[in-house]
C-alpha cells in the first residue's frame, strides 16, 4: 500500500511516498527557516505563504523520486495538528483537493504521534507498550503508548517547549536561529564548566517548564555584562545540561512509576547528541530516529497514516486542523 504523506505544521513543507508504512520511496523536505532567521523565530504568515508557493512542486518531486504517479497512491495522510493553523490549512486543503479530485481516501494524523512513529522508519517495528518522548520546537511530551490509537498523554510543557527554550536562549546569547544546533556546537567547545543553572522541575507532576531556566540565563547574561566566545560556550554548556537534566529526571520518574523500559524518542531536539548520549546511560530499550527523521518530515506522517488506516481509522472532508495537542485526545482515545 502506497501512502502519500503531507506535512505543513510549521516551517517545513514536506511530501513523501511511503510503502507499507516503512519503505520510504521519497521524503522531500523544504524549509522556510532562512526567511525567519532575521526575526529570531517562526513568523506564521511567512511560513504559510511559503507552503502555498512550493507544495505542488514538492508533490511532483516526491512522486518522481518515488517513481510513482498519483494513480498509484492508495491513501493520503496529512498532518492535522498540532501546529500553526495557517500552515496546517495549506497542507490540509491541498490533501483534500487531491483526495476529492482523485477519489483517494484521506486521513488526518497527529504530529506528535508522527514524531514517535519516526523511529519505525529506522527500526524493525518496536513492540507496544512503550513510552514516547517528543521534544521539539513546539512540544515536550511524554506519552504512554498502548497503540497508535490507544495512548495516555502523561506530560506536556506548561510554558516553553524544550526546542523553543534552546531557540530563546540562543537569541539571548546573540546566536542564530534555530538555537538548538548552535547551542549544541558551542557547548562542545566549553573549556570552563564553572556555571550551573537550576534544573527546571515541577513537583508531583511529569510536566515540564522551561520559562524559568530561560529567565535564569537572561539574568546571568545581564549580570556578567560582557559576552565573549568562551563565556558563550560555557553558558551554552550549563544551559544544555540543566535543560536535558529535566527531561531525564521526568523520564526516569515515568519509567519507575509505569514500570516500562522501552522508550521511543522523536522531534527536532532528539537530534541533540548530548541528549542521545545521556539517554543511552539508562537501562532501557531505546529507539532514536535517524537524524534525517528527527525534524518535521512527511515520511513519518505517511507511515503513521498507514498504521492508523489499518486500524480502521478514517477521515472525511470535515477534517479540521487543530493547534493544541489536547484537542486531539477526544478523537484518538
Ligand atoms: O521537530 P522540529 O523540526 O519542529 C517542531 O515540530 O517544532 O523541531 C525544531 C526544534 C527547534 O527548536 C530547534 O532548535 C530544535 O528542534 N533542534 C535542536 C537540535 N536540532 C534542532 N535542539 C537541540 N539540539 C539540536 N541538535
Ligand atoms: Zn515537529
């Protein structure tokens, strides 16, 4: 079964063709990130326009690289949310039009679950149940996954997501957007490791909160007044350690409480080598996506669409985008 995946939840426009859930025939990704750099963050209007400009070109390229035509496609899977509403609407309107014109079934899929699914593109099917950890620019979530259509959200962010915090701290330090990869690189260069920031921590909850850590970095930078290359590296190191420690602490707590030791990780921040290194120290069956599947891509959307379709999930033209994950719970549980 060949599934056409469409992903437009944020700044990446992506179209993929995936066969039987795991064979990626093509996975084309075009990002508008360069257009946002000067604003230090994603500008929704710019992202939306960019999706609309290029999505048809990406479809043509994805079909051509996969060596298929639209009549070979059995299902169209499209990201329904969470994400930027304007961006999501471009992908959904495009998917609906294709579906209507070509009489191909359409299925809306959840972006967070798709990030977890990205591990299936790199490994032989991990067995349920497991924990899913999604760390990206918009989300810090832990889910107890009994199946793709049967899961319990355990943790979310109460303010900034982990990737968002990397991006905001980079801005404070005068580094370029997106901040994650730059901070990771600078942290590796740190010679002195004398600073420490408190690990963000919410008592009696699995949730995350990163706005306090961001503020701690801001106050520290204001206090030292001059920022040279070495102090930037040292701050990056200290910030990254504190930010990742919070993830590890909560994951450890969930593992103990739920007595489960299989973990699938996804999302842009799962590309971070320090996070990968730290997670590997756990006594866990650990699944990390290939780096190319960490950030937003339609391959994971197509793959998840295949699995959900095989569990009899269907969508119709009343499909609406949603911006916040919680809205989806009613639909998927
Ligand atoms: O999953 P993604 O591409 O988009 C969302 O769904 O949000 O994640 C993008 C986020 C950005 O905040 C970026 O700074 C972060 O992932 N990121 C990283 C790294 N690579 C990307 N954060 C830390 N270390 C990295 N190597
Ligand atoms: Zn994402």
